[in-house]
């Protein structure tokens, strides 16, 4: 009885998850809709390629065409074109290697070994990139076609047929990617920045309440330090998202539509992403400073300073929160709010400086615990100010209202 009940609940949960997935796919532009779009476009490209290869050309190996069409269906039009060229180059190289050795030495085992060795060597050529292994794949298929054909003229024809089918498949795949909802990922740049900003906001939001209550213990400061230093992967992902956004514009006909005209490019996003990256490094340095400073002074002497410092981090957290909702369509309003919150963070930083002077601590001494923390706070504030300036510079150009581009 229990097992049946558990199975029914499991089935119900899976059905609910599938239903929610389809609802998300039809409700808004996201990963689910993108998955459906790629599947649909790949199916269309494969069907057209098979139609031409099998029904029109009556090719002996028509699968080469749909395979090629699906293989080069990339996330951006630019990448589809580049990978098509590399794939065609790899296939041609493989077929030529087999043809040269096959006609010179004949279709025996030694020839196959030589074909494999040369094709695998050519496949290491950096120009071919990820399509390098296709040199050997094409050579092996060509060798199989060569051995199953009779007469030199038929062999030449069948080897040439492989290249033609690959060209047809690549042409159809690229054409479908260009003409059917070509991906235009303006928002990918925003997503990466939002992700980093969330990480920054969450860390600062965890830090300031603890500092406001007193001196954190070593485990707590060590945990903050570890979290701040684990952002390398997220930074790489954010940069990859920005590069994808920039790449999606190249060779993309959708950028000519009215709703996408006048987009200023991605310089502003690059600057904000760079500032966020440096900000996370500053927070990491700040956590190291907190970790070291706890050994320098007694707890009671540090409490007033840490309360002021908590106020600064709270203000910094509010700045980071704005960046978690960065949106091109409302960028000017967000930039203005960011400017106001950055000014409040600066006021809190000044209070930290005054408290340090009241405690008669040297801000110029890099070995002094308060001096290190104030220095890191100042650098953090400078990155926020720079981010604010960048957004204010690009906001008048990028603001489009509710009808702006979504992807």
C-alpha cells in the first residue's frame, strides 16, 4: 500500500514538473522556450536536408545532409557560420586524404591505417577548433564508401557526393538559423551581471547584521572569506554570457528591425561587469581584513567601529540589490536610484572614517586593522561610483520603455 502511494505521488510530481515546464515555455522567453525553438529549428533543417538528399538527389548516403544540418545549428548565427566553415573544411580534408591514399595504394588495411594517422593528425589543427575530429570521421566514412564502390569513376562520384551532401546540410542548417527566429541575446549580458550582483548582495546582507551585533568569530569571518573567493566560476560564466550577447548580433538580420535599432552595444555592460568583478575582489579583500583584524584588538574596543562598518555594508548591500534587477528598459530610473544609494553609502563610509579617527587609529598605516578595512571600504565605494557613472552615461541611449527588446 505504501509503495503504491509513493509511486503515485512520484508520478504526480513528475507530471506537475512537466506541466510547469510547458507553461514556462509558452509564458515567457526563457530556457524552456529556447529549448523548444532549437528542437523545432533542428527538426525543420533535418527534414529539408533529407528531402533534398533522398528525394531530389537520390543519394546513396543521404543521412550526411541532415546530420550536417543539425550539427551546425548553433546558439548564434555567427557561430553557425563559423562552425559550418570549419566543418566543411574538416570533411573536405578527410575525403581528400582518403581519396589520395585510396587511389594511390588501394583499399587495404595498411591504407586505412595511414588514412587514420594522417586524418587524426590534421584534426589537431587549431584552425578547425571543435570540428577537428570530423576530419577522421569523414575519412572513415569516405574509406567505407570507397571500398563499397566499383570502378574509379563511381568512387570519384561517391566521394564527391559526400562533400556535396555536407555542403547542402550546412547551407540548410545555417539558412534555417538565420531565417527562423535567429537568436538575438541582448539580455544575456544582463543575466550575468544580475547573477554576480545577487552573489555580492547576499554576502553583504549576511555580513552587516553580524557586525552590527558585535565581533564575529573566526568561523564566521572564514566563511565570508571562502564565499567571496568562490566567485571565479560565476565571473567566467558572466563573461561568457556577455560574449554570447555580443556574438549574437553579428550576421543577425533581426538587428535591422526597428525595435533593435539604435542599441548602443555592450560597452556599458562590459564596464559594469568589470566593476562588479573588481568589487567582488574588494569584498574578498575586505573579508580577509576582517579575518585578520579580529586578532589585533580586544572586542569591546572594536564594537563601535564594527557597528559603523555594518552601516556602510548595509548601504553597499542596497547598491548591489539594484544591480540584481538591472534591466535595459528601465535603466535610467535604476541609474538614478543607484546614484542616490551610492551617495548614502559614501556618507556611511565617512562615518566609518570619523569613528576610526575618534579611536585614534592611523588610516595611513597599512598594518593597522582599521586602516586596512577603511581602505577596502573606500575602494569598494569607488567601484560603485564608477558603475553608477557608466550606467548614467548609457541610460539615455538604451532606455526604450515597455516595448524594448527582450532577448
